[in-house]
C-alpha cells in the first residue's frame, strides 16, 4: 500500500516526501507497544515528531513523519525515559499495547532498515499511520512507568 499522506486530525495532515515510506516498508499485522503520556491513550499520543516539533528542521522528513512503536515491551520501557515528551512530563509514561493492521499504514523495523546503522533498540519500528484520528482507541494501557 502506497501512502502519500498521514491524517492526524481533520486539520492536521502530514504530506510525505517522495519515496516515503521507504520501499522496504511493509503493511502487515503485528502486535506493538507504544510509549504514551495519557491513560487511556489519546489521539495526540500518536503524533510524530513532525507535528510535535514543527519549528525544528529535521534532515530526514520521512523518518519524523512516522511514529515509534516497539515489538518488545522491554524495549519500550527501556527507551521511554530518553524521550523528550516523557522528560517534559516529569518522567511519567504509560505503555500501550495494540495491533498494527495491514490497513493502518506501513511499518519498517530498524533491524531491516539499512539507513539505521546504530539501532536504538532491537525491536524499534517506524510506523507511517495513514489515518491516526482514532488509532488510540485500539490501544490499551498495560504498564505504568516512571511513577
């Protein structure tokens, strides 16, 4: 499935650059874990860096249009304290569990991405969500961290 834009709210659309998502990405069903700040998860828990930090000029516009998820809960818990959003939230975070479906967008595991020379974690996945307006409703909190 070729995605050309990601819809995050009626007035928030991220137009993806050419060759994004990368050709090596795929659409498949997989269980993932996401670091979120709200319990229950809210739609803004699924915003990519391109929306969260609009004034920053990122080099890789494709990568910052994706959201980070993890295949292993331990990696999500380990990575969370380093996230700027978690630091701004006083170190508090939750781990939400959900399913990426074939229809929800494209994913690329870092371990299969030749552009990722130094892996952040073994199970980090970039997810280009085609319509994130209600994606938060399919995730549930399974762990509380930093509290």
